[in-house]
């Protein structure tokens, strides 16, 4: 049986107080039945068994739930509340990170030396069995930084492309990807993503508008002057 932290201040939280009785019970149900990474396997028959009169109002939970696909939800604040900052060398945190990556939910590790906690969790805690089947196709499965939300479609397309190539980003790689997107002008990000995917590049490249430029890593051409005239080039 898994044991988890609970927020005793929720009874003073205006959002929690605005919920109906059945909505409060549903929220507690989600927190108790989700996986150790905050993933809830959608099970409406079970919800109706415990809460027969409950009717889900998405607007009440939109800031706290990310819909990965019709069968799985992610409780966005669960991991941060339960574990603090994730530490990749902590066995439990490693399981959490593995599940989040497998489900397409990314939480960058800001400081791997802080926030590590050793917690005892039942070995029977459920782990996901499906892959990123609907990556970027419903809801907002990625915790995209606020300053990159305008480029969410391009980011999702790039991550889907990488997944189809059998490649995924770990925390450091994802942080580098965010930096790469920030270096590309907003109005050129779609062009950069489409060009790199069409060229079957492994990394995301931007060359200041010269979309025909070849990738050094693809051609092996290190001739002097190859990148003359490039305004900007980033690669992740």
C-alpha cells in the first residue's frame, strides 16, 4: 500500500472550497488512485461506483489536469508536491522520471543535488504499459515553459518526430531543446522544424533563413567557409 503526503492547507484553498462535495471527493480519489508519477488511468465505471452522482466539469480542473490521451491523465502538481525536485540518482525518483518520459510528460531537473527524498513506496505501485501513442495530439501532455507556449504545435511535432525515430529527450536534453527554440525567432520556428524533419535531421537546426543549408553531421563536410553568411545556427 502506497503512502503519500497530503496537503492539510487544501481546506483553506479557495479553489478547493469552490468545488462541490462530490468534486472534492473526486479530487481526493484522483490523488489516491494515480500512479507514483501522478498518472491516472481513466476509469469512469470505478468513479461512478464510488461517486454515483458525480458529473465531471472539465473547467473546474483544467489547471490541475493535463490530458495525455483519452485513457490517461496527468495531475500536474502531483510530482512537485510529493517529491520536490526530482533527483535522477534516487531510485524512487528514477522510476518517476522513467514513467513521465514514457508517457510524454517532461519535468526538467533544475537542481539534481537538491530535493532528493527517500520514500518507501509499495512495489505493486502501477507502472504504465503503453507508449506515447498520442504524443502531442490531445490536451497538453508536455510541461512546456510559459515563454514557449506560442510554439506548442511546433514543439509537439518535433517531439513526435523524435519519438518516431526511437529517440527521446532526458531532462538535460529537454532543457537544451528549450534553449534552442528560444534562439529561433518565433515566426521562423515552424519553418525550422519542418525543414529539419523533411531533411531527416537528428537535431533541430536553424540557419537564419537559409533552409537549403546542409547539416555538417549528415554530410561530413567540414570545409572552411561552409557556414559563411549564417545569421544564427542552433542544434539540439
